């Protein structure tokens, strides 16, 4: 007798929300075991997580700050994913977006009208990520190079280039030897809202999500993307230029991740320094898949994961648990939810023999 997974021919009879809810409950049970292991009451720990994430306006504002780059990186991966193109390079594209926008802020602000500085920084950030995403796009479209490998390898090139700049030629001469560029002029700082750290990156992410949703749902180009992803043979029969669309998808996908980079640089740090490449690009892959490549779901899940990050910091401080607890809890939830999606698409099949 052999047990295997078989692709479902029709959707499961139960509501997928039930599976997702049970998977989250299973993850919370795993987290409870973990908290008991470190001698912490799980109920108290989960209460502190909720309180830390949503217990006050300031706490919730920090959740939105954490969610802003996740939204843009999730959209970046999802846009390419709708064409069955796997952009694993959002981390490097984020970095290059931050570098391009920082370069404009550091060296060109004195030559530009103040009203144009922030719009041009946003454009520079988009173009920095877009051109970096264009490289694996062209390699895939013209030479059939696997975009997973090429985009992943370019992450390391971008991060090393970033470190070279703030350790070397762009290092602040008045920084007393600490790595990092000089602070941007105040005209290059993204505005913050409501007396919190919520910056321009959040509305940019929401506008980007609405735009991607509209393009994929109603625009002719979005229809071509979805057809090419669902059936390349049908796309070729319909005379859809697959190679050209791959290039455009990777260009726009990289640009979205680049926006996340300049939003972090000009909205949080006000300089180029360590802390830009902290894994938001890789988390965008998780956001895209948990959100089923749908922009609205990606926004919601990014906010929830941002809440888990902020709440994890809170429980670490108040209950003095190890810092890895929050990361393990995030991993447990993501693993269980992704596992639930497998059982929504596949069923157990028992073969006798």
C-alpha cells in the first residue's frame, strides 16, 4: 500500500477558510508548546503579542511601518507570479532602488527645485529596481536562462554593491568611521503622518496594490499576462508576444521592489546604511504565495505579519523570552498555512499493491 498526493480535479467540498483557520490554530498550538518550553504562559504571551501590535495607535502605526515594504515586495513577486515567472530577486531590487534614490538625494538635491526632489527620488527608486529586474527578464526572454537562479544570484551582487558604497566612496566623512552615508537634506525626507513613523511608503504601497489589481483584472495587458501564465500554448496561439511580456513583467516587478527600497531609505533611515537589506524582499515571496498572488490579500497578510513582528518584539521585552521566539512563531504560522494550501489543491490517494 502506498500513500501519495494527487491533484484535485475539482475544488474541495469544504470552505477553504476552514482549512486556513485550522492551520492557524495548529500553528498557535505549536507556539503554545514553545512558550511552555521557555516557562511562559501561552495565553499571557499571545495577549502580549496582540497588545503589542494593536493595543494602541502608536503600536498599530508601527505595524503599518513594518507592513509597507512587505506590501510592495509581495506585489513585486505576485505580478511576475501571475505569468508563472518566479522573481526571487526582490531583495536585490529593493537594495538597488534604495541606492538609486539615495544617490539622487546625496548628489543632486542642490541642483533641483525642492518640490521635485521627492517625486524624482521615487522615480529613481523605481528605475533602480526596474533595471535590476530587467536583467533576469531579458536573460529569460532571450536566452531561456532560469529566472529563479539569475534573480537570486543578483541579490548578492546588489547587497555587496550597497556595502561597497556605504563602507567606501559614499561613506560620510564626518561619520567618525561608522559605515553609512551622510544624512539626506530635509527636503529629501519622506513626510510622516499623524505624528507617527508612518511615511509615504504606505500610500505608495496601497496605490500600487490598487493599480496592479486593476491591470490584472480589467486591462488588456493584464489579460495577456494571465493567459501566458495559465497556458503558454494558448498565448502563442492567440499571438501574444510572450518574450516581450516577460521583459515588461520583470521590469515592473523590479520597480515595485525598488519602491520599497527608496521608501525605507527616505522614509525611515534618511541615509544609506546597514539595515536596508533585512529580508523584506524574501518575505515578499511568502506574502505573494499566502495572498494567492492577489493584491488585496497581499495587503491584508502584510499587515497581519507586520503585527506579528511588532507583537513578537513586545513579548520579547515584557516577558523576557529569547528573541528567536518571534521568528519561530512566524515560521510555524507560515509553514502551517502553506501546508493547508497544499491540501486545498491536492488530496491523499491510497494505492494498493
